[in-house]
């Protein structure tokens, strides 16, 4: 019997697909407000939840981090904000205080081609900043 090749896997990037799916579902929760469930592959269990916190890992299993302030404090928890060119993801940095994650005003852009792993956490609600701050 001939061995079948997995052609569907040659052009796939499951990390990118997962990030795109989470982004789409989070936006649906915010704009539609219906009962949606989100996890890496499913959905938000409570319509109030609007975020699936994620962590990203690089080639050698290194955890990606971002600076949350000018003093050098870092975080490895992010909220997916948007995806550009199917490759670059804008991430909202989340800070941790005990068991609570809070959205910061800081974002960063990550090249998904450098990501080798993604970890998804239980859906949460974060307050999203939608208004711009007036210039001083």
C-alpha cells in the first residue's frame, strides 16, 4: 500500500491558526456580546469573559516576555489584540497580581514565525481601554 503524505500539514501553521481563532472569537465577544466560549480550540464559558491569556515560547523553549514598565518589570502573559499580514501579532501585556491578570496600556508586536509554542490559559475578563488619552 502506498504511504499517504499529509499534504494538509505542509502549508499549515497551527500556532498562527490558533492565534487567529482566538483573535476572532475575542472580537466577537466584544462586538456581539453573545454567549461565546474561548480557549485555544474552543470558546468563552461566560459571556463576560473577553480574553484568553496566552504565553509564547521560542525555539529552545524560552518564554517570550515584554516590559510592563520603565523599571524593567516583565510579564509573559498577553492578550491578542490584532494580527497583521498573517504573521505579526500585536499583544496587550497583562500583569499578574496573585491569581488576577490585569491589562496594561503597553503593547508589543511579535513575529509568529519565531514562535514554536503557545500556551492558553483559562478565559478571563479584562477591562479594555478603548478611549485615547488626550495629549498634555
